């Protein structure tokens, strides 16, 4: 699942939880635009997560990879796509971030 981190964003934060009480625990990773892993959800329990956005990784597309469970974003636009090309963004974000 791909999502956009607008320019100037300092942290990517959100909520992660399993789908239902009977479902497997949360899993997967959070990767920046260069493929660096910033969070391994298998090491966490359900709840809030927060990672720092390194210099040069804002204004780019990040992704959740091999994800099991629910992911909700709170510090960046909460929109996901299966590829970066299919990602839709709010007009305000596009207008603010365009070169």
C-alpha cells in the first residue's frame, strides 16, 4: 500500500491493529521512498506508531509492505494505492508540493 508524505512532514504516525480478535497479529514493514525500513510491525502490539521522516524523504511516496492488519494514517493524507501511479491526493497537497 503506497501513500504520500507531503513536503515538510516531520513524522509519519498512525494507528495499527489486527483485523479481528481471531486474526493473526499485525505484521509488515513501513518503508520510505528509497526502500529503507523504518518500522517492523511484527515487533509491535496494536496501537499508535510514529516514525521520523529523514531529510529528503518528504515530498515522496512511502509504502506499507507485506502488511497484515489495519493501518490508519494521521499525520499525512490517509489515502492508499496499489501503485504510486494510482495514488490520488487532495488538490491542496498537490498545489502546495508542486515544484
